């Protein structure tokens, strides 16, 4: 890499680490200054939007992997241009750096997408039985990986996949834009994710993950284009990002029914803050696949508009697992069908082998300091008859509509409601012990 270009990238990484080190930021940096640097163009890639560069990306990553012992790892530079490619893998101790004006664009030739095994905690593809298409950018068992740059774009060209989904001609589950499995020490920052075929960013069985300063874009009518789905992962932080997509903006998951129960890996130790976005489903969601459990989640400073649901916690009979110690606070919501939903009858099942008597446990969920305008229905909290949702706390939740807002609807729930508008449901309002809701 020419010295001038190396200096430019080093400067960008320095600025990135400086902003990441701000107060109340999960990642204190600095971004690693890798010992080796190379450009994908050096491996025969052409950024003309026409040449298929799958082989060039694969050769570049293979070279990085062979140099794994190199001090500090290796940076792979993607210059300005449109770099058409099929799916490719990353490796450990590398930085994938997208320059300003760089676009990694997915090919629409579906024959270029390899099939991979279903996730063990799902037992099958999320949409269809059998395997699933590999994500555009993929990694398995990695350590020390950065995907960053100067707000370059990863473009999934998802319209072809959305059409197949709508016409029910999909042979297998659609691919994500980015999926990292069984990986640690991962940072994703300063990149635009656009038009994913399916979920955009999917860390699964990962730990020590930071996703910061990303933008996720997809049309609101694009099916299941969740922004960020954390799945059976721990010690994760998502912050300072904008998401406008066709499904939940951020969702936390941990496996599906009997497969998730058997795999038994929860999502835990998660911080989400300073997120702005819009979409037809939830701004923040837990579930519905939570069979491995979800616990110890802090969500704060959400600015949501034009949503289906502001906050949605969802599970089902037969799901098993637990949802506990969830706190969501400092939320502004402008426009939504529901301000809040906590429901125990959401989501389907992978097959007929699940046990409907295996019930989830939902306990210690706090929603506080929420201001909503143009809300149609205040909220619904619907537990399960034989597994009452307990210690549900609503505090300083004010939801207003242009006309008379629909009331709260509750059943099989216990907890407390303090300073809630419209008036909370009797299952919460009549609770005498409110100490757990005032701390």
C-alpha cells in the first residue's frame, strides 16, 4: 500500500478511535494499527460494478490468514468504487476497511451463494427446513476482527431475495449481510449496511462485540430485514447508530424451542444506547426466539418514529428459556400502533417436536421514562396462564394519541405502574408492593 494511502487510513483509524473513546462509550479504542496493509485491488479486484470479485476477496483473506503470525495482524483496504462479489469469509486478526465511496455489492446470481448448515440452536433454517444461504460477509471462530472505514457501504441488493420470499419460491433461508459465529473481540463501526436479503447484522455465539456508528437502511416493505439481531451472545454493546429497515430495528434472541433449550447459550450482558430509527415493527425487541434465555440487558436513549411497536418483548408456550433483568429507559416515540407489548403468544415453532408445556419465565422487566406521541394503543402485557409475567415495572411512561388512545390490556401479569398515562391496567395499578419499581 502506498505510504500516502497508509497515512490516510491510519488517520481515519485514529479519528475513529478518538470518537469511540468518548464518555459513555462502550469501546474505548484505539483501533489497531495493523502490522501489514493490503488492497483488494492488488488481488485482481476491479471496482467497476461489473467484474465479479469473489475470488479476489477470497485470495486476499487467504493471504491474511497465512500471515496470521504477523505482528498486529493485517488491514484489507477496499478503495472507492463498486466491488461486486459473492459471499466471502473473514479471518482472525484482520481489519476490513471500506474507504469513503467504497461499495461492497452482493451479486444477484443466487448460484454464487453457498449453502451452510443450520444453526444448532435453531435446528433448521429460520425460514425453511434444511440449510441456509451463507451471509455475504461471514466468519466462524474468529478473534480480533474489525469491520470499519469511512462510512463505505455493504449493499446486499436484496430485492431479488425479497421477491422470492413474496412469491414463495425461496428454496432455502435467505442470507444475512454480515454473520459472525463463535467469534470474540469484534468491532463493527462506521459502515453503511443497505438492502440486506434478510437480517442485516447477526452476531451469533459471540462475545465481546461492539457495534457503533453504523447505519442500516432497507425499505419498510422489505420482509424480515431486521437491523441488528444479537443471538446467544454475551458482552455486547450497540450504540450511536441509525436504523431504518423492514422489521425490528434491534432484536435479542437465543435459539428456537427444543434446539435452543438443548444448546443452552443465553444472550447476556448487553448494552444498547443512543439509537435512532424507524420501521414497521419494533424499535427494540426481545425474541421471539429466546429458548436459551436473555438476561441483564440495559437499553437507553432511543429515538423512534413511525414504528409498529416501540418496545416489544415476545415469547411463546413451548419456547422455554427466560427473559429477566431487562431495563429500557429514556425513550421518545413519535408514531406507533403500540407503545409497548410484552406478550407470551408470539412466534411460530420450528417443527412439531417442541413441547408446548415447556413455558418461558419472564421476570424483572422495567420500562421507564418513556414519552410517546401519536400512539394508537398504549400497550398490551399478556403473560401465560401457568407462567405469570412477574415484577413488570412501568415508571413515568406517558403515551398520547391524537384522538382517544386505546387503553392498556393485561392478563397473567404482576408488577407495578407509577406515573403512567393513560391509566395502567388494574393488574399493575392495584399492586401494593412497589418497592422494586422505585429503585
